[in-house]
């Protein structure tokens, strides 16, 4: 009976949750304009697919009377054919806040279309959303207990019926079973119990096999990233190969698996020294004819480095691939093009916990935190101000890869990594696709001198300690400010 109980208990165990893709930061944060209205949009994609996404909109400029929302699947046949839109509910406490929910039926690239109406007229906005199944729901305890009880009842019933049939099936009514009949009954009980346990074990094997196949087909997994290092004539070259996995192969007929440039590059690679997090490099390898990506490395001290690599598929589906590599001491050349890097103090040191990061030439970057405490799951503005050596606002910031700035955030245990911009967490390549589909293409790139302030909308996905790398460009040189922060519940 203990074996039967164990088998039944194994049968009712849920599938373990799968780790989040995009390195633990699936929620979407975006600030944009819908006609005369400026909106800050937060979208929380479902963890299971099909599932419900939560949509929150804060109207930061203009007075919106109503907002309608509709999801559109970007990958295939339904593109351009949105369902009937639904109204977002205005907040009773703040008329500038609206919230609602939309169904997202498949994994892949989606756009959430917003239609705003008010006294200033109407406006439209489309926000790209990457949707993928990240986990399964565990079975409810009450349901599991009920099913376990029913299965135990049925198993005991089958064994009891078989024993009674063998012991008393041939007797006259009211006759007492003989010693031989009782012996036959015990044999029948033992044989039936073995058959029932074997049947349950076979069912458990089938269940686990089907669960593993379903997990492979449905739960998202980033493609493996293979990293290698070569040295020819003293020049160290990092080579990255993006391999294909089952999840992507099953969607290759419907999706465009090719890559599209984001900020002018097919691949954005971030090297982060671990565990100190005191070296950070933002590189852009070039693609070779065999599909691999290679880049000559700058001067890098020896050590172990975590690799995060950002790509965008042809449908606008963004992915962050992860790998690691051990590097020797490399005496490379100086940075060129859009490549950059920074050496800083180890993670958790008092200097990085301050609001001021020193830049080259005595300049500095100030994080204007204010008195607001960072909370997990709450959208916030990360605001930074760049000053010269005399603590005056600089007037010569330049666009960095078409943006006012870039910021990379990593949790101390590497379970979260995000690459964000002043417009939010969506890649610009994905945004261009949905805006063209909406019929109102916009140019989000910066091509002129910029103000000394920049802000990033973002919501930390979970509490813990984070390191922030904030990048701007000045006088043709990329500057990186480094900050540490604690995020509470």
C-alpha cells in the first residue's frame, strides 16, 4: 500500500515552473504619444499561453475621456485584423489612470493597440509585446487531494473486488469460505495489487512523458549561445553561434527566424565580469557568412564573464541569449564605433551605492532618486542628470545609436537582465514594425544635441540588489555611469 500511495502521489505532482525567458524581465514598459496625448503604458504578459495580459495606461499629457484596447497577432494570418476593441476602465481615484485585460492566444509577437478619445481629439498607439509560456500552474491542493482520494478508493476497490470474487465467487449463498478459498482470495489480492501498481506506474510514465513533450513544445526556452575565443597574431576574437532548439524549430514555418537590426546592429553583446560585476562591455559583433558573429575584443582583464546577447527576430520578437566564457588577460585595442566599456568598483561597494557616478574628465552622472523607495512590480522613472566638472549641466550630449541613452540593469544573482531606453523596455526594431502596421510610422531616433537629463520608465520584476549601467555619448565618446540599488517588496 505504501508503494501504491507513492505512485499516486508522484502522479499528482505538478510540472515544475520554467524559468522566465528574457532573463526574468518579461513585463513591457513604454512611453509614447497617441495623437495629442502622451501615455505611459505597462503591459504584463501572461505566464501561460493562452492567457490574459494586464494593461495599465497613465495619461501623462492631455485629458483622455476613454481608451480602447485590442490585441493583434503580428506573426501570421491575423496581422492587421484586430478583434473588437474593449474599453479600459478609468481609475476612480485618478482619472488619468486606465486599466484592463486582453486575451493573448499564442506565443510570439503581439501588438497592443490603444485608441484614445478626448476633448483634444483622437489618437492611436501600438505597443509591441513578446508573448511566451514561461511556466505551468500547479494543481490546486484541494483538487489534488480529491483526485488522490478517488484514485486510492478505486485502487482499493479493484483489489478488494478481485479478492472477494476469488474467495467467494463459487460458493452458495450463506456458505463460509474454506481455507482453500481464503488462500485463493489472498493470491487474487496480491496479483491484482501488483497489476494495479504496474498499471499506475505505466500511467505515471506516460504522464511524465507527455508532460516533458508538452514542456518542450509550449514552454519558451532561449536558443543556446555557444561562445569561443580565438587568437590570431595576438588579436583575440570572440565568436558567438546562435543554435536552434526545438521551441524555435516548431515555429520556423510561421515565424521569420531571421534577424533584423536594432539600433543599427543585428546583435548587442554585453560582457559582465562575475561575480564582482566590476567590468562591463557593450559590443556589437559582425555576422560572418556562416552565420556566426565575431568581434575583436578590446583590452579585458582575465576572468570569468557572463554573456548577454540581444537579438530581434524578423517578426519583432526580441530575445536575450545567455552564455559565459573564461577569458585570459587581453591586450586589445581601444573601443571603436558603438562599442564601449567601463571598469568600476566591485558590486556592493559604498561608492557604487551613492547617487553620483564619476565620468571621464571630472564629469559626473547624478541619479535623481529622490525619496521614493524602489518597489518590485511598480513602474518608476529612473532619472539621470549629466554634469561637467563644475557641476553644471552639460550641453553637448550626442545620440548613442539613435537614442538619448541606454541603460542595462542586472540583478546580483544574474537572474534578471534588462536593456532599456528612454522610451521604455521595447526594442526599437519591434516598435517600428507595429507602428508601420498601424499606419502611423514614427521616428524615435535622436539626431541632435540632447538635454543633460534623461529618464527611463521601468519596473523591477522582483526584489533584491541590482547594478545599473547607464550609457550616454559626449564628444564622440561613450560614458557609462554605474549605480547600485536595492529594490524592496
